C-alpha cells in the first residue's frame, strides 16, 4: 500500500514539474504571481509533508519525507544520535527523518536512488519563498557544485539497485 502511495507521489511530482514549465514567464522570483502561489504551495505541501518552506525542495530525493523536519535540518543523512529504535535523539517520540527517508526511498522505483545524491548546503535566503518558482529559475541549483563525478554517482546508483 505504501509503495503504491509513493509511486503515485512520484507521478504527481513529475506532473507538477511538467505542468509548471509553461508558466515560467509568469512565475518570476519576488513577483506578484509568486506571492499568490506561495500560500497554495504551502497549503499543499504542509498538509502532505509538513513542509517548512525552505524554498529548495528535495522531497523526491529523500523518500518523499521533508528533511527540514529534522531538528538539526540535516539534508545529507542522519547524525550520530539516532536511537537504537530508529528514533531521534532530540525528539525521542519522533522517528528519525532519515530512517523514514530510507524506508520511503527503498520503495520508490524512479527517484529512490536519489537518496544517495549529496545535497548542497541549504540557502537560508530562500526560506519562505516558492520552491516551484526557485526551481523554474534555477535559484535552488545556483549554489550547487559538483560534489561527485558522474562516474561516482553512477557507482552509487548501481550499489543502490543491488
Ligand atoms: S524540502 Fe523544503 S520545500 Fe520541500 S517540503 Fe521540505 S521544507 Fe518544503
């Protein structure tokens, strides 16, 4: 059941990605249109993922779990404090976001391997802006450097598929 839900979410992600491309000329950063779209994006993603509006969404790379809900805002895997039961050291009642991300990614045929992608440092100046608008204009990518060569990335993805 969970697997079907995640496959469905992958399809939704692809659909949204495709559907907003033609809107690029309208959806400019800091525009009136962005101000209109922010509450819609917030509503949709808050209900489904408890989105924290970081403005640089990596949901599809983290098993459809929002890594900004990690109390330490870690975007590249868990800290050393995960408890033996898989719960968070800061909030013991909460399952570690990265345990959930691993579980989700393991069930995602299309984007699961992206869990291995090394994420760049979060850009705090994008907080509370629209991740959709930022993605359209590449603002979420601009701090990215090549953390891994294409060959290294391929090796990781091979390992994942075994
Ligand atoms: S990664 Fe950022 S934009 Fe995506 S759901 Fe989490 S806080 Fe929201």
